[in-house]
C-alpha cells in the first residue's frame, strides 16, 4: 500500500511540474480554429405546393431532396442534387384534382449570411443562408391529367409521355449546428417552371414551392484547430572565463612570461535588433572590458553576424550595426577606439541546421 501511495505521489508531482513548465512559456500566437473546405451531404423531406386553381390544402403533396455539395469558404458553396416526388393540379369545372410525378435536378450557389456579415465562427449555432440555382425537371406518370382530358374539357398544354422542363429556383434556409459533422436543416424554396408543367394554360410560368427539413453531414473535417506557438526559450548565459593567473614574483630574474589573451564570450542579439542588451549580457560585457584592460596593447576585431532570415544585403548592414553597437559600448567603458576594428559578415556560416535561424547565429564575436 505504501509503494502504491508513493507511486501516485510521484506521478502527481511530475504532472504538476510539467504543467507548470508549460504554463510559464510565453505564447507568441494563441490557439485558433480556422475553416477547412469540405464536401457535404443533405437529406431532406417535407411538403410541396403547386400553385393552381384549387384550395391550398388540396394542392399540397410530399417532397424529398438529396443534395451533395462543397463549401469553398465560410461564405460560398455549391451543391448538386435532386428534389421532387409528387405535383398536383386542380380542374375547376367540374372540381377535380389530379397528380403527376417529377424529379428536378438542380445546381445551386449557396451564400452563408452569418459568415458574410458576422465573420467565421465555428461555434455558431444558427446560420441562415440563401441560394440561387437552376436545372431541369423530369415529369412522368401524368395519367390522371390524361383521364380528365375528355369530352368538352381539354387541358391545352397536356403532356402525355414523360417530359423534361427547364427550372429556375431560389430559397432561404437555416443551419442548426449539432456538432462539427452534423447539422439540422430547415429550408424553403420556390421553383419557376414552364406553363405546361401542370398541363394547364395559365399564360404565365408555373410555380412549385417546397418546405423541407432534414440533416446535413459534413464529409470530412470542416474546421482545423491550430495549436499555440510559443517563443523560443532564452539560452542560458555562458559562464565568464576565469582570468589568467598572474605569475608569482621571484627574487631571481627570469625570462618574461608572455600571456595569451583568453577567448572572449559572444554577445547575442534579439531578432532584427542591433541594440546591446546590457542587462542580459552583463557578465559577458564585463569580461570583455576586463580582458581588454588587462591586455592594453592588444587590438581586437569586432565581427557581427545575423541569422539566415531575410536578404543578404539587409543582413550585411545589420551585422555591421551590431558590431558598431558593441564597439560603442566598449569605448564608453574606457577602451580606446583605435584598438577596435569592426566588420559585418552578414549571415553566420559557423552555425548549422536549425541553429542558423536562432539566436545562436545573431551575435557579435570579439577576437584577437
């Protein structure tokens, strides 16, 4: 039991330490959700109404719709599909009703009104949309109309065999989001067809209205979640080198010991900056000043470098400005300007791999 408790405690401490480390990192770009183009499928059913000379309720018939489409952006999409089932017509004298069947193929342009005026919001629950389109309607099984076309009652535009009609349509719908993949759809549309669609001569186009409800299924991911981007952690400052020990004096004269000036630390710079961070690199700067004062007869080269971002011409100038900034600091600390020669090498050729794009390449070296 004690071992189990110890194991649980260790796991808790490790998890907390990991969370704390993650939480203290500085976020450069927060997490975001973006639209992803995708295909979708719509299945709907409802009622149709064919405008005619009869009671409204007598001209209502069932309707169904199958659509497949593609959303190119949060605002625009296209869909291809078929709508139809039963159409109705009304004979006035004597009052009779007749039915026929049709299937209308359509190509629609969809416009999402919520995204067009309110911007993309992946969590939006209700999204109204409009559409405009057209296509053709295939009519068949017109036997009831043919049975009425007897005696003194004639349907002037009666079609007896199956027939194809042109069609234009538009409508308004509402998308109720149930999740990333599924939505509830409510839609109303109006279809304009030729005058002979319902076999009667009205001297104007025939009108078919549909009220539909169903579901929309996204065939693929509709959104993409991009994780946050963090700033690179600052590298630990390199420890200052110990000054060379001075030789102890001896009574007997001995040959002069020539001391070599030690290797001096580099000074690093922030991205696209030529400003010396005197707080961050206080130890390094103090070491350079101390060594140069200890070796007053030594002249040094101050060489600036940049990372591999940007064009060469710009980086050449930036590297020289960084070298001049370090020289200016050393002169302010009492180092003679005549001892300091500056140059800019542009992009650093000494670093390799990913380091070429990091702060390791953005530096100034002071060398003998």
